[in-house]
């Protein structure tokens, strides 16, 4: 019997982390289903979901050598079916401007209040410029023009520039 496991790996980056983790999963007959990895100020951050036929404790034991290298590893069962999306349409929210507290919460809160779901989010800060890119899923009944206007007003109040455009689903 197989099960889905969520594996997270966090810590100082070095070459070979992905190869180490996926090598263990492959040796255990695991199949990598979904994953997202990024570097955050030199720190490796990876979350993945894999289908395996062994218990979570076996995977955790086989990955334990990574903790000796200073990485934090967690392995947890993913229960139940995949969460349903909100349906509807895909949008892209991008924000640029001077960094300040409240940008993410101020703009993503508007999406949530409209019933939208953030399906992917990336933020970066460099040389005082804050950049946010979010993929958004909106229900069909959302008044997109009104939401876009609220985003524009909030962005102005926050001192940033925001765009909210339909996502090109062929690219995503």
C-alpha cells in the first residue's frame, strides 16, 4: 500500500541536497509528485510530496544523516484527498515598490476576502526594492474589476505599484 508523504528540508545551502533527498526516495521506490524549492538568503528551503510504499518513519530515518549536516528535515503523512481549488479563473498579482511592513498581508487579504486562493507566492527584497509575485485562483462569481480597483487603492496606500492580470495558463 502506498501513501503520500510531505517532506521539508531547510538549512544552509550546499550542492547536492536535492540529489541526496531524491536518491533516498528513489532507493525506497518513492515517486516525487509535487515540489517547490527556493533559496532564501543562502538558505535552502524545499517542500515536496512523494508517494512511497514505506512508513514515514523509514523515510525520516533514511534522511536523518542530513540533520548532522545542519539541515532540518521533517517527514509527515499527507492525509485525505487533494484539497479542491476554488475553481474559476487564474490571475497573476505582481507588486513592486519600497519595502515596508504590511505589503503581503494588505494585498493578499483582499484576495482572500474575495474568496480567492493564493496558489503560489514569491517575494524578494533587494536594494530596498520589494517584489511580490502571486498566482491567484478566483471563483467565477468574483467581480474582478472591483477587486482590481481595491488592490490598486491598497497598493497606493502602501506606496507600491500593483498589477492584477489574467494568468496565461499555458505558461503556468
